[in-house]
C-alpha cells in the first residue's frame, strides 16, 4: 500500500525535475513536469522517442486542464466530462498554451483525466504530468516493476509503488474536433 507520505515525496521529486515511473489503469507510465524542458528531454531520451511525436498529459480532474479547455464549445466540454475520469485521451487545440516539447509537430495536445487513484493523487500534488508508456520505443509497455528495471536500469529518479488498474489496453485517443479515433483501447 502506497502511503500519502510516499506520494508526497514523489511529488516533490517531480517538482524538482525528476523523471518517474508510476502505475496507470493498464500499463506502467513514465512521467515528469511537462513544463520542465530538461526533465522532458530526459524522458524522451529514455524512451528513444522523437520530440515531434508529442506526449500525453494526465491530470487529476478536468479543472486542472481549465486553461487548455478555454474556447471549447459546451458540447465539446460535455463530451470530455462524460468520458473522464477514465481511459480516454483527447486531442484538443493547444493555442500555444503548452510547450512544443509536449505538443511536438501538432496543433493539438493530448490530455486525459486518470481514473487511477495514485495517478490522480500525484497530479493533485503536482498538477498535470507527462504520461507516456514506460518502455523504449518499439518495445511492449511495462506491465511490472521488474520490466521497468529491465528497461531503464536505474536511470529513473523514482518509482511510485502501486498496482496497475484493471484495463487491459492503454487509453483510446480521439481528436475532439473531428471525432477521429487515432488509437483504440
């Protein structure tokens, strides 16, 4: 059982620029402060992921994305609220409110509100986090702490202990403007 103290310690590390691993609904994730360019660059290097692909942001609740959701229609906001918390990632226009090391070559940013209690609690303490599967590009996402160690060999600053959720697949990714599904669960 992960204690509140442990979550607070990990949150402080994130605020200090750490790259961490944490359990999500389906797989282990890698995360960091999305506004810390050095931390994001380290995360991308660990994943061997090019910056132009962009990254997902995860939050504790929809209010943490308030600035990104300004200008959306009432029906778009309702669609987001109906799908969260849960395994639904949405591409929303970023209007240059997020660094390009998060959005990559896109005019949208991928956002999700987690239903995993540890992720939600961590995000309550840190604000939105980068959320990407814990694996080097081309390899299967980690489903165990042992696999994280095998993939990253102690290169992470911290690992938030906990159990994965019950989902079998990472979140569905949809474009809010077009409804197009880019990845299905």
